[in-house]
C-alpha cells in the first residue's frame, strides 16, 4: 500500500526508513546497519520479554493445565495488530481524515505491513501488558467483590508505569516519530508524549483488555483460542467506550482544555485507586510457586528496568543539552521526571517478588 505524502515527509525527517521496506509486506534489515544502536537494544528487549512471557504461560499450562495465561498472552499479541493496523491504514475509522499520520516507526531489523509495524511492536503488548496482568492476578486483586474492576484498573496502572519508562524515551532516540501537527496529538502533550498515548494507549486500553481477558479467557483449554481472539478484537472498541476524554472530544469538539482535563483526571484517579489497592495488600504473602513460575516476574522486571535505565543514562547528555525540548539532532525529549517516577513505581511493585527470590536463594545457600 502506497504511503501518503505526509508519511513520506515524516519518514524523511525520522531517517533510517528505506524505500524497499515500504514496498513489501514483510521486510528484513541488516541489524548492523540500523540508524543507531539503541534500535537493536530495544527490539531485542521487547522480543526477549515477550518470549519470557510466552515461556511463563506455557510453563503454567504444562504444570497445571491452566490455559488462561496462554490465552492472555495470545490475546495481547492479537490486540496489538487489531489496534495498530487501523492507525496505519484506516485513520478515518478513528475520526481522522484519510492521509493523516498519527505516528511512524523507524525501520528495525524485521517488520511487516509495508514498513509500518516493526516486529518488536508486535511483541510490545505480550512483553509489557502480559506481566502487568500476571502481577495483578497473582496478588489477588481480581478476587472478591468488585474484583474484576479493581484488578482491571490495577493492570492498566501497572502497564502504564512500565510502558511510560519506554514511551518517554522513544522519540528522542528515533524509535518513532509523532505527527505533532495533527490536532489532538501535538497540542496536548507531556513533553514529547501526546496525552493520547499517555492516557489512552498506556492506561485505558489495558484496562479494557484486562476486563475482557478476565471475563472471557477461562482456565480450561476449551475455546481458549476463540476467546483470546475475541479479547483482541473487542479491546479497541471497549477502550474507545471507556475513553471519557475522547468521547467528550467527539461530543463537544476537540477543546484542548476539556480533553486534557478529563485525560489527566482519569489518570490521577486510576493511579490513586491502584495505589490504595496495592497498599492494602502490601503484607499479603505471595503465591507459592517454584521454578520458572516464581522467577518470571522478577527476571522480566530486572532486565526491563535495568536496560531502559541504561538507555536513559546514555541519553542524558543529549537530553540536558536540548533547547526548547528539542535535541541538537532535532529529536523531541520526553519527561525525565515522569519516567523516573514510573521506574520507582515499577521497582516498588515488583519488590516483593525480588525480596522473595533473594530469600529463597539465601535459604538454598544455607
């Protein structure tokens, strides 16, 4: 499918995108010839994290016959395709005129959809949304009265924390480029990140995903694939219905103050709600697991946070040298304080698992 003029304009600005990738459904690129080395690091991190999640879901299925984790992982992968493809090719379905571009990805080692979706983006939600769901479910936040709603909101907030460490850094390192001239993208942002991404992509849609996953994906093998497909297909629709800020924009017009106010209110309320939920269970013992089931969450979180913290660290000289929110290379910078706050939140959320793992290692040594 031929890219629009606006896409080509942004591709030139981003750099690194070859014409050949835009002419073929699949593309492969020499990993030693990417625009910068951070592209290799982030795609390896996301693909490896997705593979860890798949191994975890398969491990539980083989040990106990519980197929729900496997179903959630599959649903997360499908949801990514269902959500992103309309953004690339059918923006009118989202109320945006044809030819408009919300964002473009740089060219990585492998990708599909005529250069629009790198392989690591397909791995993104199994890499980050799946462990958020696992953490909340294992802490028992889906249990009890109103547990489905409580658990879903907590999944959204946990995902938001992990995702924003990555989301605030990507534009500076040319992993992708937002079209800041598009109404609703460039006029409502936190540093380089549109509120649309900050609230809807990283919070509301994961809440919708968790609601559907918990309701539809059962522990038995029967219909697990079909139910996973349903979750992936229905999540964007439910996410749109839950996005109060976007609903208000459709009803009353794209008033920046209204949309921003509603978006920030949704985020703050969700964070406070989840903080209260996690604080209440801070002393609750972790589930008794062994082997990879016990290792998965602390392993994922450690590798993920250490890798992204390192990428942030090597980017700091350019970050602090930026003028007007733009680096010397012309790339927009994200919010370091927000990314740091999310990193601290992630570390706090997984600290019980890390502590438990260290205690087990010490006990084995003794």
